[in-house]
């Protein structure tokens, strides 16, 4: 598959992201302008909860989803906090909630607590928003941990499982994607997958698409099942799409 074709495929799977600590309303307006263009629309924008209403206003006629983060980026074990932030997103009109699994608690052996947080946030989505659970695979480290955390998140109600926050030293890796997609296939095959953090080029995106096509089949990947979370990937996608070559 040519890199230009891959770029077109990846564009519609992109969660265009701004989770900078100093993000302002004008930055969100600029993000929303970039999300829709002549080359096509991204799948979603992913932002802090306080900007959900603003994004909805900017994207009202585009069909682009609004995603926001909860329990981010630290992955606290405080269920009340995670649920409150989830409700804030949903009540403001958010379509998707990207919640961080309390991975430190999970690694300490408190797996039920971690699952309970995911389940509580799923209930707080109230059937109107999709729940994407961030595993922070770079901190989980081993394939065994990544697989078990994936299973726990899916069992607890995740609509998507997501690699990482992009705020740690190790973000998305092809190795983690391989494990997570294998678990998805072994369960119901309906849970989505999101690779986030460190994906900046069409070549980066191609690695993950190739893994998904091999494990799940080429017809599985769609905005309903597969996302890229990135802030810088869009520029390279648009450059490749404007290129008349391969």
C-alpha cells in the first residue's frame, strides 16, 4: 500500500489532540479548524474536559466527535474523581471519554479497584458516550501485564483500549499494539484499539495499521474500531496527501 493511500486511511482514524498544560481557548479554536479540511475530516478531537462545550460549538456541523480525558494523566485510584470528570464531559456533550486506568494501583495488585473505576466511569457515560480506557502500557511494561490489563478493561466495560497518555517516557509501541489487538481478537473482536503518543509520521501510522490488518483482518479497521491519538501526525498526513507521488 502506498504511503499516500495510508495517509488517507489514517486521516479518518485520527483523534487530533491538544492536551498541553497551557492550552487556551484560542488553541482549541485552531485545533478545530485543523480537524476539518479539503483532504477530509479527522475522527475526533481530544482535549481537556473544560473545552468540550467550545469544541462542540466549533465542530457542530462537521460530524467530528468530541473526546476528552478523565483521571488524566496520573491514573489516580480515586473513583469519585474519575466519575466526576466523566460526568462533566458527558454533561457538556462529549461523545467519548478517554479515562486513565489506575495503572499504579493495578501494578500494586489492586486489580479489582482498577476494574471498579472503569465500570463506574462506564456507568457515568450513561449510554451516550463511548469509554476509551488508557492502559499506560509503557508503565505496565511486560506483555503479560499489558494482556491482563487489556482483559480487565474490556471486562469492566471499555469500548476502546488505548496504549498511553503520551505523558510518560514510553508511549505507544508496536509490541504493545500486538498484545492489545490479540486480546481484542480473543474476546469479542468488537472493542476498539487506540494507539497514542509518539506517532508522528505516515510510516509510524503504517506500522500499527499493518498489525491491525494482520490480526483483525483488513475490513476491521474503521473509525468505530481504530484510532490514532496524536497532535503532530496530521501535518505529515496532509503533506503526503498533497504529494502526487507514492
